[in-house]
C-alpha cells in the first residue's frame, strides 16, 4: 500500500500543541473520588468483597453496578523505583478498602488550566466495574480502557464504567499509567536497567496492568481469555503500541482505537527519542551521562514537570526490545498481535484543536496559512476547502485538519487492519454533541470535535452539559455495539443497525436520529486527494 500522506505543517503544530490539551481539559475538575464507605452498601446489603493474588478487596455497590476503586496493579514507582520497569504490587493483610479512587499520575505539559487536585507519582492503580450479579467464574467479557492526553496528562479515574458494566454484562477496567518523561524517557542509562532495553515505562505499565488483569480478573467474574484493549487519542496510540509489542502477545483478544489511528500517531525511533531525552535531562540539571539515572531520581517531581514545559513527551519509542517496529509498519508487515479491530473517529475532530489555538482566524490568515504550508498545492487545497462552503475560516481549517489527519488516517489504518483481521469502522456524527467542560469558545460550533464520543461511552462528567435523552439513547446503542464487539469480536446487536465489516467498504455513522452505514467516507473526507500529499510526520 502506498504510504499515506499527512496534512498541513501548521496543522502538525496545532495538533502537537492541542493534543496535549485534550485530557488536560478532562482534568479541569478533580477526579470524582468516592468517600470512604461503611461496611454495608446503600439499602443495607453487605459491600462486595473479592480476593486477588495480593489480598482481599472491599468494593461498593453504586448505580446498579459494583466498583472496586484504587486497586494497585504494580508497586509504587517512587524513590529508587522511579524511571524503572514496574514491579508486582505488594501483598496486604486483611481486607483492603477499594471504595476511593487513587490519585492521577503526575501531570506534565501544563497549559494554565486546573490539573486534577490529587496527583502523585504513586499512581499505578486501576478501577474495576462489574455487574451487580457478577460472581467468580462468570467469564464475562473484559474491556480495559487507557485514557488519552498526549502521553502527558490525564487519568483513568474520570472514565467510570458502571453503566457499561450493568447494561452489557461486562467487566470494565480503567487504568492510570505513568505520563510525560516519567513514563517515556529513552536514556540508555535507564534502558540498560531493564530486560527490554526500553525507556517506555508508560507502555510497560500498560503491560503490567494487562498481566494483572489476566491473573486476577476472574475473581471479579471476568474472562481472562476475552480481554479487549480500548483507548482514545494517545490511549489509542497506546493500543497501537500494544498491537505491535511482542511482549503483549496473548494478553488481549480484541482492540478498539478511537480518534488515534496508528499511521497518524507515529513513534519516534530510539535515536531521536534519546536526543529528546538528553535535552530533557539537561533542563532538569542532569548533564553528566554517567550520573543521569541517579540525578533524575533525585530531582523533585515539580522540577521534572518544569523541565518538560516546552518539551512534550514523545510517547513510546520504537526500535528497542519492547517495541521493535513502529506500529504502522508492524501492522503493514503483518508482524503484530493480530486480533479483531474496531476503529473510528468523530466527524469534525479538528474543531477542538482549532478552537483552542486559532478561534478567531480570518479569511486572509487562512488563505496565507494554506498557501505557505502547501506551496504549489495550496491553491488546490483552497479550492477544495473554500471558506464560503464551510461558513467560516475556523470551520474551513478544521475541515482541512480533520480530513488530512484523523479521518483519512483512520481510513488508511483500517485498510491495513481489514486485509488481515475482522475490522469495523465508525464515524461519530452528532451535530449537537457537547464539547469538554472549559473548552467551549463562545460563538463557535465545536460539535463532533475530538473527544465528543467519550460522554456517550463512559460515566464521564466532563462534558460542558449533560446529554439529552436522545443523546443518551445513542450512548446506549454505542455501549451495546462496543460490548458486543468485546464479547464476540463483532459488533452484532439484535434490533440495532447492522454493522458490516470494513472489508465490505462500509463505515457505520453513529447519529442520534439515523445510525446508518455509508460507503462514501473516503469521498466525504477527500482521502484520494490527501493521499497524494507528501507525508509529514507529527
């Protein structure tokens, strides 16, 4: 397959900045930690207790489901364990309280919005949600969720799974993993300390969470032989990395990629990542290579965040023992952990980024930007995306970025998958969808933007307004599609619009009033044109 093209260099700059804002906005309010609970749930029934390899956990019943919060899946990566591969969690005596969520991992790349109030380097915890009737041995399908945030920010605690678990009789796991340069730092002095010779500690955390899940999820009624990995934005990039990581083989059985196609979210090679890591270490005051590991473990967390302020994390690097090949290359070569795939994007992804970075773009600025970035191809881009046809320069640039980046790369990545495994493609299209709390710019249409679908799939309270009953009904249908895919490897739901595989050339449009299939996705987003443009890495 011809290597897909990319998009405007200015779009790359906007994406590089704005992707780091996505989960920061989702972090604008503190995570909804539950207060300590008594020994009985509401209504007087005893609180649920499960026993895992490390000891017993007492959860709680809430909203028709049971939840076990703040469960350690690895030892705290603090002190001498900072910037090392995760280690197994310690055992405990008695019954551990699991009714309160753990802190978010240390947040990097701040942009002036409020971070979660509770943050800590001691953050390798997960939350488990199960149906109220689940018992050990039920062998329910398991969905493990990885949040987005440009590998620099965010937390799994804001993606509750109670409704999904209760509605679909599945077990939902939402995890934290190390972020920023605490999670991704390709210094040889650090990489030599682990068997994979890798500095992608965040990816190692995700592997550790999957290993914990395989060992323990049966105690919650889940099936360790039917685990779906799922993520959005950088969480989808993490799914891409796990698909291409040999150590992840056998730990999961399906994959869901939301708004993060593997051909778009490319990994730096180890050499490039090392150069970035050296620059970061120097900014942190660790300039002597032989002393870098000890120095970085001694620096305060606040100083590390400050050192990263203008050096965003590159995410996992490829070319080491953990991730030998870039995910898109491994998938194209057929050398990946082959499982059924569900993949998609929102109708107008880039509205989120343009609203944050260029909300008052003028027609003259739009024209100049297109011509400067596309040179000889600039006039054709302007002809294909005229301001008059879109209503404003903001919407025109959003369409350029949406099509050239997310939409067409979703289509191209799906084609790579579909030639090898059952693959299902969606486009989320609710023209009234709320945006994230704090992201709405007065006067701008930000519907269908990046992250718009999250409130429809999770107990996610970070929307700028609640869903309407019609939108809630769409969310119910979406949850059922996702859960059927997790259960069967195909999103087949009785009474809902059939969802054909991508091999048939179709995409399912998820719309509140008319969920339907379409074969015009590539034409709608002008993907034949964007394929002719030279590739430009993020």
